[in-house]
C-alpha cells in the first residue's frame, strides 16, 4: 500500500506485453496507449475505498473568506514582510488537527523591521468577523494577530509559551487562546468592521516580548502556523458554510462518505456532523439539538472557537492522464498538464505548479512542475487492463477477456490485502443515540 509509479513505467510494461518498444510506436499508437492508461486508472480508482486515495479524517474548514489558509507560501495571496514561509514533508510540519504535514514554517529575515505575513480582503460595512490561527513557537513566543479594515486595526498579542493574552485593541469581544495538539495554540480575535470599512488586510506579526513589533530578526527564529481563517459572524451568503468540491490548496473531492466534528482517528467516539450535498459542495447544516437541517445564514454557535475544523472521509478526484506533448514555444499556466519527453526519451505526465515562459520545461525549471503519479497498488491492474484494450482494438477478443480477468485479479488481491490482511474496515454510517446525525422518529 505504499509507493508510487509513473507513466514511463507503465509504457515500459505494456510495450513489453505488446512486443513493440514504446519509442518505436507511431503517434496514433502512443495516443491509444495514453487513452488506455487513463481509462484503466479511472476504472480502478472508483472501485473501492482505497486508503491512499480516500483520506479518512482530513481536516477542512467551512466558511473561510480568504484563500490558502494552510499554505502561506502562496505569494499570489499572502504577502510576506521580512519573513520566509516554507512548507515541508516531515513531522515538524504536522498540523494540530489531522497531523498531515501542512503547517507553514515562518522564519524571520535579519532585517531590523516588522516581521509578518498578511492577506488582502475587502471588509463589509459594520459587519462582525472572527479571525483565528493556529500557532506553535519556534524561538519566538509572541505573536500579534490583527485585521485592518482600511479604517481601524483590530488586534491582540498572544504568548505562545504560557497561553496568556496580552494587550488587545478595538475588539468586539475578548480575545481567546486555547491549547491544541502538537504544541499549537488556537488564537482568536473578534471585531466589528467600521461603517466605512473597505480594502484592508488580516494576518499576524512576530514579537519579541508581547509589545515590540519592530526589531532585528534572526533567520533561526519564528513560528509554525496553520489554519488562518477569517469568518463572518453577523452575516453569510447561501454558500458560506460549504466545503467546496474544489478548494485552493486542497485535493479536489470526488465523493464524500462522512463528515465529523471530531477527528475520527483519535480515541473516543467522534461526533458526526450534519451536512447536505449541493452542486457547490458539502453544505454544513445543524445536527440534532440545533435547528436541524437548516442552512445557516450566520455563524452557528456550535461552529466556533473550539469546534472547527470539521473532518472528512472522501475520495479524491482521480488525475487525468490525457495531455498534449510539451512544447518549448508555449507559455504554461498553473494546472496546465503536459506529456514531457526528456533527453533520454523517457515520457511522463507533469502538471504546471508555477506559471512558465517558453522553454521552461520540467528539466530546465523543475520547481515549476510536478510529476503526476499513481499509487503503486493500482499499477498492475492498469497495465493488464490497458493491454486488454489494446487486444480489443486489434480484434483479439478472447485474449482481451483473459487479460481483463487477470487485471481484475490484481484489483481483488489489493482489495483483499487492504480489507482482510490490513483490517481496513471503516465504521458503517449508522444513526444511533450516540451520534449527532439527524434522525427521523
């Protein structure tokens, strides 16, 4: 259940079965092979709740007014001032909710100035807002959480070592701080925007002592941050508390199986979260005990400081392995996909992660591209299902049926490994007195 394979490994295996080297195939034959691969991956992707492609208990936020709350490296949305944000893939980046390595490390620069990061937002007139973030100290024990609506600044200092709240200003309610897993603190401010509010920002700055913002920084000092969420507390549109099928910085959702208020992988009995499916995504609704089935027009009391995020069990949208060949004369935008053949005549799929200009290929600008991979346990099914399609195209129906059977045997073996050998048997979706899901009496 671990490891990944790429397209060049697939073409190597299937060309061996066909008896024609991939490099010797015609353009049409290569197009057929590409289509067979895409079809095979789509088929097996949707046949089971595979662990690698159906995240269980992934933390998501509903109602956020901003973008990329879990990735402050996105410079198109977050503006870093004398800090360097980075994301990694080690335990130190584990977030406080589901433990995925999605936290952002904020390191100071050596500049003698303020050190922080912020996102622009246009605030409504005389509206209530709540801004929260999860912080863990990394040499700096104080943060300054703030929002500016173009008229006033709403703020509070927080001590990440002791969990104490420092000086606050212009807030509509007391600032709050609560301890979270993995050494984090959830810091929150609430405020009402000015009657002439407009374009402003929200974010945080580092502090040396809970009052000083401007100082000479150190590249070894800073904090870890995750889940910077700006919520409306006095109004919401009809889609406000919807977890979209597609959210910036998160995997696209194909099918949702369950939503919880608590992490289902932790000890105890997780509470189920009421939801309805809409064309826009997963609409959070009230469970028993709270206006059952109502789509909220403002911030519900239970969806507050200690209650978000919610946790999902869902299936990711499967990748599409169909793309044109890479062209040196083309400028590519984020999310554009290509089939790139390198100097060794090896072809693989890549997705553009940062806009490129002509000639910036996966070889010359690797930081701008991400190779598309599939989990290894889907690989052999895809090889033999693709070979079966090739045989069908060639009119060899009996051989094709035999290869279909062989492909299915690999899928069954992987399913058996997951369900019987590894014991991956998620709880059934039931309605009982110990759940918070709506029931019909």
